[in-house]
């Protein structure tokens, strides 16, 4: 049995076996992909040049967004982060650092369209009405992460409550006293319950 066949078989059984492979095999995209598909943590054993290869990493996170946890060099790349979260929203916590540091409103808006709760990690934008509206339209409960002035903004609260009536509890006390919003929250709550 040839070395490449042996290593390919080994990483299909346990992806972490890649750590014992020759450097040339750790740099082989097919062997590396097979290892990572078997065990996400095997990404740390993939050759550095592949870990820095954006098309290779994109192909991995497009298949398994949770790999973002193990991406190192390209974890700050917005395309990689978006692809990972688009594939699996559970990758969002692994995008937290990128979101918290980002000053790119377009990137943040894209993240809000994927998962409104991403607003929890984008505190630089929690006072930006456009971003908050995008977040609450995707997930009304994201209102909890909005700045106080937007929790008191009738338009933002209405959008949140229409998406999810339970978002009403995150509205400002003044808006919670409004009968119109209370009625909307009740109607939306009925939709959520059914």
C-alpha cells in the first residue's frame, strides 16, 4: 500500500491522524479535506499554506460552518465568516470577534440578515437604526441588544414585535405602556404560539 493511500485511509478513520503524516501529505488538499471532514480539529494539522488558501478554506466552511472555530489565519476574512454562518448559524459565536471589531456596515448588515442575534456581538452598531432594523426583522428578539434609544423607537419596536411578539418585553417602558403596541405584540404572539 502506498503512503498516500495509507494516510488517506487513516484520516478517514480518524482525521487527527493527519498530525503524523508527512508534510507533503498534510499539504495535499484531498488528504487534508478528508481529515477535516472526519474531525474538525484536524484543521490544525493541515499545512500552513493550505490554512492560508482562501478557496480551500471557503470550500471547507461552505460544507461545515462550524469549522470556523478551527480556522486561524483567515478567521478575520469577512467572506469566510459569512460563508460559515450562512452554512450553519451555530458558527455565529466563532464570528464574534470579527463582528465586534468590524467597522464595515455592509458586512454587519449581511450578518444581521443571516441571524439577527448577531447584534449581540456587533455592539459598535447597536445604535445604528438600519442595522438594528435588519436584525429585528430577521429575529425580533434581537431588540434586546439594541441601544436604549432604539428600544424606545416605535418603528424599530413595531418591526421587532411583528416578527416576534415576545420582543415586546425589550421595548422601553414608555412604549410598553402603549396599547397599540401591546395589541400588536399580542397578535404576533398568537402567530408565534400557533
